[in-house]
């Protein structure tokens, strides 16, 4: 059994509880132990527009906290994963910057060393655990659900920083979803952004981006929309009705976290996967939700 | 520590402004020359379709040194950081990074920080997270919190004073 420090970030542990619940249920079944650690802060990525140095320092701080455990870090939120990975890349290649940042971290008795790897949800599921293991655990038939994937921009770009899948034609989510008996299909809008980061200053425009993509997904007759990012999920699931209003469409697309669907396939009860927290019409799928 | 320390034009900000200035002139000298205005960035820009952001023009304006004009414009705040421009540029120019530097400069120059950014920053400074834990509502209208759902206590900075000390140093020191 391999262990990782779970870096939860902000959005998942303060409101997107279904992602956290499903992660805590699914990974132990896949022989991955998640270790909780006190003291984490925001990764800094959402406030990069305000002060980039602050983002760098916050990420370095979080990595150094996890390094005390001597374990690698699992960051399920793509935005956190990008922030931590980018910090690591900068600090590992620039000794002067590393010294400077460590000088700040000293106040809290922390040191960034650069020993821990930063692992994303796709690294963990596809490359570390592997499709075979997922296939073996899949027991509940998912009736060849026709699913659309949404990776989230930060999970696949910028590839220069080292992202877990191809920036223009990502397929790892599709392979995982095939392994549990669903039918993922590509669609023209697959790489479109949810607009979530505009929520801070242009919330209406953010919702329009969300609505435009989801409307296309609905028109193409998908049964469900699967994501891995708490920011994107907040847009597509939690705010789906409002997003529909911005494009004058009645949206009824069931939206689930990848880990929720995995959990259902592994036979975990829908309560434990937080399925009643999804605000989109997931009941339509008859997967054992309320 | 208040948000003013991080964002005002006061004495303590001088070094931060120097750092961003340095970053901008580096982008101007080293990167904008490579741009030959093919506009591939703009053709894929997520903010272009909806909000008329044109990343290739941002690079062109940077090349001409029109930084004040840009930091006074709301346009720089329409970027949704999807990183497509950085990914697709045939010349490895990254308009998204130019936009980050410009937005940082706007803030360090005491321009109004748009929308909710102030609240987000304030929250990070006080509790370490973008927002505090929320009670959420289920599909059938029941209110739930972390412990109702069997989730452990949230991870956040254990000593806020020391955490804030670190952040305040950051805001004034030239990194």
C-alpha cells in the first residue's frame, strides 16, 4: 500500500464535499492510503492575478509542510496541482529564489527541500494505480452510459510544467471510464474552459462560459458529464440552473466527479460518495442515488 | 495586517513594484520580439469569444511599452487563465504570463482590485483559505456540514499570527 499526503486546497474542503468524500472512499480500495496533515493553506493559484509572488510562497509552504511527513503529495484539485508543480519547478531550478522563499518560511519553522513529488488525480488513477486494477474492482454495471469528460484547463496546460495528460487530445479519463463500463465519446467542445476563474470579477460571464459548453453537451445527447476539478464542478453542477439561464436553455445534465462514478462502479453506497450533494439531476441515471 | 499593506502604493510597496517592473521589462525585451502577430493565441482564446480579449494585441502593446494604458484597462481582467495561448504559441510567447504581470502591476500601483479578489485575498490573509467552511444544501434541501458527512476537521494554518507574519514580509520584500 502506497501512502500520500492529501493536499485538499480550499474549494474542495470548504464546499465541494462530494469530491472529498468520494476520494476518501475510493482510494483505500485501490490500495492507496491518504494521510491527513494539519496546517495547509491556499495554494495561491486563484490569487495569482493579484500577487504572483504570494502564490509561489504559499505553494512552497504547502509542499514543505507535506515534506515533513516524508511522503509525496496528492493534490486532487487541478488548480492546486498546477500551483504546487509550478512552484516546485521554479524553486528546484533557481537556488536564489529557493533561498529567498525559505527565508520567509523560516518564520513557521518550515523549509522547502524539493524532495516530494506532486501527484494529480490522473497520475494516481491512470499511471500509478493503473487500468487493470480499476477494471478488477469494477462490479456494478454502468449500462454503457454515454459520458462526456471535462478535464479542466489546469490539468492539461501548460504542458511545459508537466501535466498528466496531452494538452490537445487528453484520453486518460476516457480510458478510466471505459474500464468501468461506460462509453466516453469525444465532442468538439471537450477542451472548452468552464470560466470558473472569472467568478471573482465577472460572475455572469463565468456562468455564460459554463452554460455554453453544457448546452452543447446536452444537445449531443450525453447521459452524464464527468469532471475532476472542484472549480469546474461548482460551475457545471452547483450552478447549472443559473448557467442555463445565461444561455436561455433548460439544462438537465447529470454532472458527477470521476471519483463518484468510480465509487458507484466499485459498489460503494451513494450516501458515502455524497451523491445527494450533486445539485444536477443525477437521479436520472438510476445509479442508486436518492 | 490589513489588505492595504499588500495593495497600497505606500513606501513598503516600492520593492514589489520593482520586482513586477523587472518581470515586465524581461517579458518586453525577451519575449515580445519573438511574436510575429500570427494571432493563434487570439483564435483559441476563451476570453476572446465572450469578452473580446485579444492576447496578440496585448503582446503588441507590451512591445510598444504601453504598460500604463493596459494596467488602467479592465480588459486585462477578462483573462480566465486557461493557458491555451501559452500552450499553442509557435514562438513560445506566453500572453497569459504578460497578463498576470500586468494585473499584479495594476494591484501594486494601487488601482482598484476588481470584484471578489479583495475578499478572497482578505480571507487567505486571515484564515489561510479562500473561504471558510460552508454549510451546503443537498438536492432534497437538507443542510449539511463537514462533520454531518463524516469528514475530518479541515486543514488550515495552525498559528495564524506566524502565518500572517510570513505573508506580510512577502508583501514588502523584493523577492
